């Protein structure tokens, strides 16, 4: 039984979907929450720890400030959630920060927003899978040496799942997401109950931390104290990552898209912040201290469940699904990186093929590019998410700042409308809203706050690695501009404005056929060439003196086909047949037929199996690549199919 490439593809990725099935592949709110909200929800596994790790540099006692800082971050999150809810309602086709910024602030700011988003999504994948691997190695320390390989395996699996389609990935991710939320809420419920004696049980005890950890925590004051507080707040802002994901993917929701997306956004904000504050409250009141060998969430779950009936099962449940959601949180990046890339490609700032959807109605190219780049980041940082975190929230805050500033401008436009009046911007339709003037105050305040946080992140984390993002964002913007300039140049060259048919090159009455041997494929190509020209040359490169007699003998066997065709044999002392062949064709094009087109007919035999294609036609493929750079040469493939039984 022959297995073709198409069959292998369908086995791995499933049957292709027709375009009309697109509406059926959209997400309901339950699946959408699992896909788009897994990143901000999963950030609760390390956001509290990120704050505490910085406060520990002040002193162990400074850890009591974790909760006030977390409340400040929660306020910021709710502010951003409100702003993005408005974005969803006013831009129902999606696109998030990029579309809002381009529509209201212009092209250049939108490119900065887009580059920040793309970097954020890459880091979402890298950080999420690394944090997920750390969660499982906290429970199974013997797996710690294999962290890097486990992270790369997770990226491969996520890529495969996403290439199978958005609805299918949503079904797969729903259970781990809701199991994590349920498990952590249970931990918080049990912890609060024991802490306040509601269950009549003794309060849980703090996890014992290695003494050297407490000894190394110092006491600082003055400017350094304030500096570290700012750093701690900035570190905790990792809780904001992924909030914009729903606004980018509105088009993935079932109708009514904007309403369902807005409701999902609100649900995400409530769930994520409930978990964040619950974890932070218990961690500070149980006097937990972060250290590398075990995460704060693991310490919390172990402390709370110790002595509780079934506590071991609950702890294992939380650890397992923490690992699962942290890995699957990377799916936020897999959903939105391809979407933002498709918007950019549609506007000419990324390669056009980034906007094409594959057999399963997903952006295959965007998914693949993201997987490769994220894998490189994981390898560079050895799957250590703590080392990646200084790079993480920077792009998020820049996106938030520009997006909310764009919404301020949009509400300003709306406030100028009269009752019942409608206007069309470049990317959306706006209607009169009675309170538009007041509604712009919240995104204005939110933009100001996120800008301050952005500056704090740059200043506090610059030397820790944030400089990479600071440098990368303008470089990516320059790349966007270069791609757009290239497309503009191509469009100008292809334009039919002021064009006259006399500018087209005349077709030369010459056809060249590269011949390696005389077989059915070459005979078919020769017959085809004779149909389009009376001046046909068959060119063969002789690297073996004995081959000349063979090819002349076989040539003479088929006079009905070869009569009238000139056979040119070129002796060559080396093994590389492509170089003399390309040189000959180029010489004919440039010297014998300058300013005209030389047609090269390439015989090519095909098999109907994937493996057969790997074994044949490589010389023909290399020849075509080397000839394509010559404007005076036209290349024509003449295939000969060889069915495999």
C-alpha cells in the first residue's frame, strides 16, 4: 500500500475543511476562555512569586508588602480589562492594539504596538512551557535535568494541536484550564477556612525554607528600598500578560462575536484576579518564602493540604494541572501571533503568505514561525522562565499604552458626533454615544498608568535583559517598513499605468532542453518543445567519455521524436553538471539572443508517493533555482508521472 504525502498529512492533521465550514469552527465562550484566557489565568502560578522574589532582596519582613502591591496590580488589570472590552465592542473584527493604534494614532505607532505584541506572544510560548516544566519538576525533581527537552517537546505538541484547527485545540485545552481554576480555588477555599478556623482544623504551617535563604536576605533602606518596591511591582505585572489576546481574536468567536468576546474578557478578568489575590493573601499570611527548588504555588498547595483528608490527591491535582495550564497557556501565543501577523501581512508589513490559511482554516505559516522562534528562545535561556520574565511584560505594557491612547482618540471622535450620527474611520464604523466624553477618562488614566509601569520596567529591568526587547522593537519596526517598501517597489514595477505592449520582450525562437539521459520523460519534453518552436536544442553534459556513445545511440533510436532537434554534447572534467549547463544557457541568453526570452524546458518525472519525491528531481529543482535569477530565461516544467503500485 502506497502512502502519499497527502495521506500522511491527513493522518497527522486531519481532513481539510472547506471555507464554508469556517463559521462552524468558531469558538463558544467556554472554549474561547480556555484558549484565550489561559495565559492571564496561568500567570497566577508565578506572578505572586515574581513580586516576592524581589521583595526578599529588601528583607524577609518586606514580604508583607506583597499583598498591597498585588492589589495595585489587580486595579491596573481591571482598568485594562475595561479598556479592552471597549476595544472589542468598537472593533468587532479584531486586531486589538495594532488595529486600534493604526486607526487612531497612525502607521508608525501601530507598528510599534504590533512588534511589541509579536515579541510578547513569542515570550508567552517560551515562558509558559518553561514554567509548566518547572511545575512538574517541582513535584518530580528527578526530571529537572531534562527540563529543556521537555519544554521543546511541549512546543512541538502545541504546534501540532494548533495546526489541527482552532475548535479542536479549544476542546483539548478546556479541561486543563478549568481543572486548574477549580483546583486553585479549592486550595484558596481550604486555606482561608483553615486560616480562620472555619473548618475547626489547625491553621496550616509555613513550608520550611533552607536557612541560608533567610540569611542572604538583607536589610536595605532609602532610595534602594523604593527602587526595589518599584521592581517588585513591575515584576508582578506579569499578571497582565495575555489580557489583550481576546481583543486580537474576536473573529474566532461565534456570532454575535463582539458580545461573546466582551463577556469572555470580563469573565477572564474576574477569574484571574480572584486567583491572584487569593494566592497572594495566603502566601503572605503563611509566611512563604520563594526559592528556586519549589514554586510558591507548590509550597502553598502542600502547606494547605497537609493534614487534610485527601490532601495528597488535591496537591497532586493542583501540581499536575498547573503544569498543564502553564504549558497550554502558550496557546494564547499560538492563537494571536498568527492573527496579528495576518493583519500585518494584509497591510503589506509582513510576507503575504502569512495571511494564508491552511487546510484546517488556521494560519499555518504563523504557527510554524512562532514555534521555531519560541524554541530558539527556550534553548537560549535553557527553559528558565525566571530569566525570561524581565523581557516579558515590556511589550505588554507598550501595547497597553498605545491601545488605550488609541481608544482615547476614538472616544474623542465619537464625542464630536451628533445624536443619531454615524461616521466611518479607516477600520471601523462609529456611532454617537452620549457619554463618550466621560468614557475616554478611564483609558486615558489607564494609558498613563501603563506608560509609567513601562518606564519602570525599562529602568528596573534594563540590565537584567530588558535591553534586548528595547533594541528588538525598533529593529522589528524597521523590518516591517523594509518589507512594506519592497512590496511598494514591486507593485510600482508591475503597474500597468503608462504601459505599452511594445515594452514586452519578444519571445526568442529557441528552446533548450537539459538532457541527462534519453528516457520517456526526456522524449516527452522534446516532443513538447517541438510543438512550441522549430529551433530546439537538447544539451547534455558529459562527465564520462563513455557516455557520449551511449547517448548518441539512444538518441538515434527515436528519429520520429529527435529529428530536427540539435543535440549538443558538452564535455566537462568535473562532477558538477549544473555549472556548465547554467553557463551555457546564460551565454545563449546574453550573447546569442540578447534582449529576448530563452525558453528552458525541464523534463521532470514524478511519483505519487511522498518518499518518491524525496528521491528524485533534486537536480531539476537546483537547476530551476539557479536559472530563476536571469530575467531573460523562461522555465517550463514538463512532468512525467510514474504511478507506484
